[in-house]
C-alpha cells in the first residue's frame, strides 16, 4: 500500500526503488539498441580489412550494444538516483507535486 504525499496528500506516488530499476533497465535497453544500430548502420566505423566479413560487423555490433547498454544503464540509474531524498526508509516520489520523501517501514 503506497503512502500519500506528505506535502500535497496526493495518493499518486511511485516508489523510487522501482523507478530506479526500471530506469536502469530501459536505459540499458535503449543504449544497447542505439549502440548496435550505430555499429551496424554507420559506414566507415570498421577497419577496411574486416569489411569483407559480415560476422565481424555483427561481432562489433554485439560489443557496441553491450558497452552502450552499460553506459545507458548507468545513465538511467544516475537519472533516478539524484531524485532520491536523503535519509532512511523507502523513497517515494509524488506525481502530483514532484515532492520526494521517505517513509520508514
Ligand atoms: Zn505531492
């Protein structure tokens, strides 16, 4: 049962722990797709010697996707992390007024 906002008493609050997990996951996914897309569809990114081997391009795309995914996950994590209020307890964010607060379990 989520608490209501301590400032505006709105019941529309989200748990920031959940938001951080979602942000990390979606950031990783978005980063992976972007990295793979750039590696696959940007000409001239590969050395000329490997251009004859389609598998190499796929391998580069996989590596690019993995590294971009890590960067994306870190970005998503950071994005939500700075919303966290200091202190103990479960972090919540009010969607009504944007107030972040913690509730001790
Ligand atoms: Zn509020």
